[in-house]
């Protein structure tokens, strides 16, 4: 996949052309994308900061997921200095439009954890317990 993939990410074709659900899952589906978008909803972050926060995510997978989110126009990659460039990631205005969906998934996930784990409170280790404002 090209680092300079155009918006809309044609390198990952929609498996069901014309289906809104397939389009949504192509853009935000995947093991880490919703979590990354959630973290970026709480503020921009450097690659290393995202890597530390999501310790089970390998650097390769993190880079791939961020590239795909960038190619779909949800995340912006900003170079903040000379080589070796420090890079920050932040949500684009278009990325902000998916936040109600992410908050709904987070709330549902909390209820699901309580239901399936006998009322136990969600684990704060991954930092996904704060509502998106």
C-alpha cells in the first residue's frame, strides 16, 4: 500500500459495492481502528505515544492501520520537524463525524463487559473508559 494513497483508499476495494455497511467496515473495521480513533478523539498523538498506549499492537500493524485511516481521510499525519521528522496524528474534520458511532460502540462494549463478566467494571488499562465529549 502506498504511503501517499489518495482519499477513499482504492487499494482496499469495497467487497460489496454500493453497500453502506461494507463501506463503513472498510473504513473503520479492523482490530485497532476504532480504538485508535477513540484515542485520537481525546487529542493528537505521536506514533510512539500510540505505540506505548496500545502495547499489544505491533509497530507494523499500527503503521498499517494509521495509513489506512489516513487514506480514508479520517486521520491526518502532520510532520512537525526536520529529518528524522517527528510526526503527530490527529483526527480530520471528517474523522470527527465518526465519533458518535465510536461512542455508541464504547457504551455498548461497557454494557457487554458487565453482562459477560458478571458486572465487573471495565478495565482502564487500555484507556477506553472515558466518554467522548
